[in-house]
C-alpha cells in the first residue's frame, strides 16, 4: 500500500517535468520516461507511449520496485526496470528522468565502445552533488543499446555497485538517465548534462 | 457528399497542427500543406498560400481523391495530388503532413541523386509503425523536385506500389512528406524525422 | 498631412512585427528598424534606439520621403534614408524591414567584396514575388557597411535603378533589408531569407 | 541603511532579468548571479543557488560593497565579490549580470591563456557605451577560472583600474560578466555579447 497523496504530488511533478522537457526538445515523439519515489517500495512512473509534453495524471501509474503495477491495469514504460534498479541501489534517490535529446543521442554514438563520456574544467560540473570545483573530471558510462531491458538493468546495477558516485549514464543512440533526491534536483541534472553535451558538441564543431 | 462534423474536426486538427509546426520553424513563409481524411473519398486540405502558424478553419477546404474541390470555390494547395495519391494507396492513412524545415531541405540536397536517406541504430526509429527495435535500417526515398506536380504524384505512386512499408519521403530542396493513421501519429512521425535529420546533420558537423 | 488612422494601423503593424522579429532573435539589443507606408509622401518608422520586442505605438513616428520628421519631436532611426529610398524607387512598396540576425551577419561577412549572395534550387525561393519555380537563381547584393548613411542610401538607389527586380539586400556585418507590398509580404520575405541563410550556413558547416 | 522602495524595485528588475535570461538558456541549472545598485553603499543581489527562471523577491537580498549581508540571514551568491568590485570601481554602474551560456563557455575555453576575446567590424558593437561605429575593435579579457573568488575579485579590480573602458569580461569555462548604468542597459549588453559570441562561433564552424 502507498500513500495516495504522495502519489498525487509525484504524478503532478512528473506531468510538470514532462511539459518542461518536451518544450526543450529533450523528449520528442513519445520517447522518454520519468518516475518519482513514493516510499521505499513504490514509485510513480509514466505509462508507456504517451506524449510527454501533454501528460496528465492519467498518464502516471504506480509500480513496486520489481516493476509490477500496483492498483492499475495500465502498462508502465518499457524501461521501468532501468528506473527501479536505481531506486533499489540508491535509497536517497527520489526521482529519475530518462530524456532523449539530439545532443545526448549524437554524443553517445560518437563515443567509442567501452569508453565513458568525460568532461573537465566546466564550472557547471558543480551542479552535480558532491562537486565543489570545476577542477575535477566528470565521467559517466555509455551502455550499448538493447531491447532486452532486464539484461540492461542488470548491467547498470553491476556498474553502479562498483561506481556508487555517479549522477547519470548514457545509452548509445538512446539518451540520458539521471536522478536526484528531488525532482527539482533531477531536473537541474538534466539541464547540466544537456549544457555539457552542447558545449562538447559545439567544441567539436569548431575544433576538428 | 461528406460528413460536415468530420470536416470540422479534421479542419481543427489541421489548424492545430499548423500552429505547432510553424512554431517549431518547420513550415516557414507560407510553405507546407496538410490534410486529413474525412471518408474513403474525401479529404480536408489547406488552401493554397496561407500562413501555417495562423490557420483558421477558413483556410481548410475539402477535395475528392482526384484533387477536385468539393463545395468550395477556394484553390487547394498546389501539391494536392501528392496528398491524394497517398490516401488512394494507403486505405488506413488518416492524415498527411508536408513540412519544409531547414534540416529536411539541407539533407535532401546533400544526398546524391537516386540514393535514399538512410539511418540505423537510433532508438527513435521505434516511433514509426511496425518498428520495434533500434537494430534495423530506415530508408526513405528522395525525389527530385519539380513544378510538375501530377508527374511527381505519379512517380510517388509507382514507388510506393513497390515499397509499401514507408513512413515518409523527401523532395530535394523542398522538404518532407509523412503520414499516419491519425493526425497524432502523423505529428509523431514529423517529430521523429526531424529528430533523425538533426542527429544526422549534427554528426556530419562534427565528423567530417 | 497624412491620414492619422493609417498611421495608427501602420504603427500597430510595426509593433507586432517587432515582437515577432525580436522573439525569433532577428532584432537583438535595440538593433533593426522598421517602416510602413502611409501614402505616397509619408511613412511610419521606428524611433531610434528602442527595444524592438517591446515597441509601443509611442515608438513609431512619421517622416516624409526625405526623412524629415512630421508632427514629431522624436529622432527617427539613424538609417531612415535607407528606408525612404526604397519607398521612392518602388511605388508599390508598402513596408520595409531591416533585421539584424546572426545568420545574416555571419553570411554577409563571409561573402567576398563585390560578390552577391546567391542561391538556387530551393523551393522556398517561390516565397518572393514573381518567382514560380525553384529552378532559378536568387541573387541579392551585399553592400559594405558604413556610418555614412546618406552615402549608402545613394549607393542603394543607384543599384536598384539598374536592378529593379530585387527582394532584398545585405549590409556586411550589419544585416538584411527587405520589403513588400504589405507588412505581411515583407515578414514572409524575412522568413524566407532567414530560411535560406540558415540552409546555406548549415550546408557550409557540413560540407567544407 | 538603504531605501526599501529602491530595494523592491531592484529586486523586481532582478526577478524579471532572471526569467528572460533563463528562458534564453543563458542561466541554466541554478548557475548565474545578478545584482542592482540601491545607493553608493548597497546592492541587491541574488541569494546563492536559486533557480534563475523562477526567482521571486524572496531570492534577492541586500549586501554592502564589502559583500556583507544587510538585514538578512540569507547567503548571497558565492561570487558576490565579483559584483561589489565593479560597483566600487565604476560609480555609474547600476546593474551587473553574470550569465553562463553555452556560447560564452565554449568560446572562453577556446581562447588561449592570456589572450582576450576580440571582434571587429560588427555593427552591433554599437550596442556598447561610447561605441559609435562598427569600425573599431572590441577586446574583453578572459580570466582563468578559480574557486578562490576573493583572489579573482582582486585580479579583476587590478585589470579594470588599468582598462577603465570595458563593457564585460569572460571567465574560462564559466561565463560572462557585464554591467551597465541601468538593468536595461545591462541586458542589452548581454544580448550584444551573446550575439557576437554566436557570430564568432558560427564563423569558426564554417571557416576552419
């Protein structure tokens, strides 16, 4: 059982996040999925295949941390397990956003297999938790895309068990996953990642 | 004879689509034309030369599948026959959108004569009907531009008779045609194509 | 003497054009100036130095075709004579817009001295008057920038006397002038030029 | 003591500036900080870490020109001293804006250590005070980024004592500082700088 008022609050936060992310062009063509934690065992998550710029609370359902629907006949996002793994591993995580921008897609295809996305020297790295200087290196992994979501969920679980301090990851040709203690933190991380992706691509455009 | 309520609904869908597509910059300077099916023999379609971001239902008329006006003295889009061919070939098609973005225009001029636009490995290919994996190849033809629309309509008819499973095509220096069972499907296809065009151009910008 | 109702209508058209052009990023930082004809001897034109996205009718004054203020103590745009020359040469011109976009600025600096801006094969060339096919060449001149506006006005006058069929020109590092029979026509020309500038720059980005 | 009505006016100007700058993408992810002068000894400045697109007057506090809070328990922006130095050096400055755009960030990283950002031949250079022709050269310094803000504040103080006529500066990987007699002037300078940054980057994209 979950608290219904927490569900309503989480659903509204997801609806609002969708409008913002869609308007920025980061969740086109019914791509992307979003979630927010209700309690240690339940999350609210977007129903599969909905237009992210026009979500209503009807487009947000509840699943447990195994990805099973709770009090709902709807089908949750095909990538639900990528969300639940993060809530299992990180007890403080309150929101997870998967976005699907042009920049994340292009960059994730340009990075060679097995290599991470890396940046350094950007003041905006301070937007991520635990970073208090531009003077370090931010590294996030790039996973190969697959339609086998349970397998990918396990790969991310293993990776994060060995790399606990990570604010996000990319899936090749598929986009960004990032998370935070609150939806507001999580949205700040999306903005910071998109900023860094755009900076890196702009640099590549003028520097080859 | 056609059902007038269906006309009103289709006209409003076209008006709303125009506002969206114009605001994205995909239908500038009175370019583009849009249509929606009313029944097996009639479509609603934009009147020639109107501003696509400020359409009213006055800017939408009815034509039969030969492109002849029905109950109207207005002149339909110069490219009406490119629409009617699609409704003739594909009985399930309910909406056709022709857009005219910078990205579609530039890409269509860069592709060599006779070659298609091709992409593979993008998760967003799943936005198109019948595609359930990133792991295939999307190919759409690029037709040479001409002011002889009946001739171009016949070329597209022949092509689609031999390539029935296609979500769209480009005309060189002229833009995109795409279609769907509903206007919502069709708008999703426009967004997905524009996403893929932008990804391909961004990759070319940084990888030459 | 001029008709005050025509003034009010023209001033509102200028205010609305300013909001549109500023929102597109084509008139930043109080750059640009706009005008509309009232009668054979008078035009409404923007007052010098105003924010183009927040014009009110207070920011629009009347000048005669020599550029002298009529019933106003305000100072008209420093480039007023570039407008009045066009109204003198072209009796059918009802509106003139000077915009100052990044694309127009960059392209105008890349074209070599004495050469025009040229495009061909774009369907959108049909947005200009008298063009009914993509299959021609659009050529517009690029004038060297100067702070001596009377001298530049005379250079444009001479040029247009020998090249009567022109929809616009560029000033190097300074932007676009275009005109039309109505403000709506003129705005369509701005959109078409910006589309073509963006197409040409995008092509240069990926094709060097 | 400061005049509370001046505070309220300054705070509202800062709130409005934030909405504009955030919407343009120039203050993402809680980056940036803004201030406005109340009197010779006090400024209003943004509280540390707030979302710049959703500021309210609750997010604006008062500090003296040594950066100490006045009638407030809040913590002002970590970069407060970079603001107060400018108000100390320039008695006519009424507003200071620090923005954090992709273009400013990328350009500031591309310029070699010790070299300034320089442009010439742009009509828009006239947006800056004392510039009445495109025919000069605009030079602004690029300071190395640091988390030691007092030290950076002293470096900027020394630099401006020897270069009094400057409309702004960059911090490498960190963004733009610019100022003006009024908030409106200051916003015009941000727009002009962003225009010039975009022009220079666009030129680099197509000209390497």
